[in-house]
C-alpha cells in the first residue's frame, strides 16, 4: 500500500467502455470500468460468467481498443498496445510439440532470445513446482494440474511485471483446484508479482487476493471494490475465520443477485 | 514387433489368397498368357528381365523424386503465400480447385508440344499432380490453428511472424504431411504418364514398348515395379513424418 503512493501502479484502468455492433444493434459490454492493480498486489475480478471479463482482458492485452478510457501500466499509457502483460489462459494452452521446458520458455522466447541462464532458471523453477523429471516430456503426458502449473510458470517467467490469470483453475476438478489455490498462494507470497486474477469462485478470490472487484452482469460495471483484510502470509485456516465467512456470504449475495438479473434479461429475449 | 505383425498378417494373407486364386483360375480356364498371365509366369519373367530393367527403374525413380521435390516445394510455397495474403487466397483458391478438373493426361500432350520431349515437360506433369494435395492440405492445416493457443500468442504480444513460426506451422505439420504422402504416391503415377508420352527410358516407356509386343507378362512386371516404387515413396515420407511429428500422442 505504501508502495502504491511512491511508484505508479502496475495496471490502471480508467473509465474503459466498449460495445460491439452486431446486426445493427449496439451491445454494450464494458461500462465505464476503472480499476487499479498496485505493484506487487494480487487483485481479483469476480463476476457472473459472460459478463465481459474476457473483453476486458483483451483490452488490457491490447487486442481490442476500448471505445473510451485508457489503460496505463507502470505510469505509461499502453491503450491498444500488445506485449505488456504476461498471461495465463483458462486452458493451459501448452504447445503439444514443445517439451515442458520449451513451453515454459515460450513467453520469453517471444520477447527475445532465451539465454542459457534463463533456461537453467526455468529448470530450477520446474523442480520447485514439482515438475522435476518432466523437462523433456511433452504436455499430453502430464495431468491437468501439472499442465496448469507449467502454464503458470510460463506466465511467471515472462518478463512483464503484470500477470493476468484468466480463470486458470476453472477446468480442474475440485480437489486439484484447492491444491492449486494453496500452491499459487505460496508461490505468490514468495514472489509478490502484480497479479490480475479473474475468477468466478468466491472462496478462491478471498483466499488469494488483496482486493476484489465485483463486476455486474453485462454490460459489466464495477459494482463493489472490497479490500480483503487478512494478513499475509495467509494459511488455509483463514477460510474458517468468521470474518472470511461473512465476506463470503456478502459476495455470494451480490453474485446471486447479478446472476438473477442476467437470467431475467435472458428470458426477456434480449441477447447476451 | 508383435503388434506390428498383428497389423500386417491380415492383408498379407489376403494378398496370398488373391494370388492363389488368380493362379488357379488361369490354369483352370486355360487363359492365354497374352491376355492374363499367371502370377508364376510374371515372377519368372521378372527374374529373367531384372538385369535390363534396372536402367528403366533408375530413370523413373530419378524423375519421380525430382518432380516430387519440385511439386511439394511449389505446393508449400503456394499455401504459404495464400495463407499470409488472405485476399490472394480469396481470389486464387477457387481457381486452384478448378485447375484440378483438367485431367493431367489431357494436358500432357500439350506440354510436349510446348516444351518438347526433354526433362522439363515431364517435371511439369509431376509438379501438376503433386502440388495440389500439398497446397490444399497445408492451407487446411494452417487455417485450423487451435483458437485457444492463438489467443494466448496474441495476448502475450506475439507478432504475425512469430505466430506463424511458433504456432501455425508446427500445428499444421500433421496435415501438411498427409498432403505430402498423397503427393508421394501421385508422383510415381505422374512420372509414368510423362514417360508414356515421350521418353527413351523409364518404366512408362518400357510399358509402352511391351504393349506393342503384347507382352502382358512384362506389363505386369512393370505394374509391380510401379507399386513398389509408390510404396517406397510413401514409406519414406511416413518415416519422415514419424520423426517430425514425434510429439503427437498416439491414439487409443
């Protein structure tokens, strides 16, 4: 928090709006969204599925230009520019023809030649995340959780400061998912990268983040921004604290309401 | 090895059975040798003629490999250009398909008129039959790039060239190889057709020669050689594929 006042935020989104035109109808998707990820902060966005979170990610990644508003990273305006974020998608998207080691180095490779040190670093990290012995394996031989760890490592070793994680655990089974959450918590607390985490799992958001933005259903707007008060390093026990449960209840209520609104809109015949 | 044998023995038995029936029927119905020789006659002829045949086999093989290499290269280049310039693809892809409605055998005499009886028209014939399966397969493979991986590459800021080299091309390799395999078998056929129309050596020329002498047994020998050559080309590409696409998980 002190950091935030002296150095510019890792990501600052100011009043971003975006709508798409489809069959002569304008569909607003993002409605005046503003949010901030400070240096070394873990920030989550939570909202009903189909609320325009991936459009926001495309805006941050520079694939989509917003109709209004700006994206700033580390103080510089980067609206519509690509290559400023590191990214972990929902599916691991490891390239099947690359070994795990080469996959993990892909993001670095895209931004310049990979040095011998970087390769050694990648190997050390692979061992650290429990993938020792799989350096030369191809992705299809790994389990879903292992693939996601490799995909996370690929994002972590990418040179950009801001990491955007797009519902990275939503395709995993419940047990693997909670394992991965704890794993991510440990690794993040050790490294403190700036993270923008997109999810629709409330407990996951509360466990991991310093701040949570609650998005409305489409067109997405920021409904609430909550600071998560629990001290770090956090342990899993925090999920049983009364405060945690209270926050969880509060968030669930908001989410349920948004879900209801969305269903009502759907039944009203208007398209999403 | 055991599983390999498991796959091989049923077609092998079928072939042996087929040859046996052929042999029996020719002797049972006393079919004249110049209409349909028995497999044993063909084998005998093959053994007797083998010395003089090498020259022809070698000529055809050279022509095939040469033409196949040129055809495949041109197919890949066409696919690349059409893929990178969408407007060109829109304009030329239908013409590409249309071009395949012209039978090669009808085009070949024209090529002889234009380019004489040398190597060039023969290479053009083989190129014409080879480039198409390669180009179409490569274009198809390049178009079907995994959207999730594509989105990932764009999100991390990869440029068009990097996306092509690191994602689209390796992703398309399996389909490119299936196109090349088809081209490999076509190339032998292309070479034979080219030799029919004007050559002084080669298996195609040998066939024409034996046809005029009603040496059906020798024509069968030629057909056998063509089959072997096709299998050889196919096997070679299949081996290359196995090496290049060794990352691909085995089915089942």
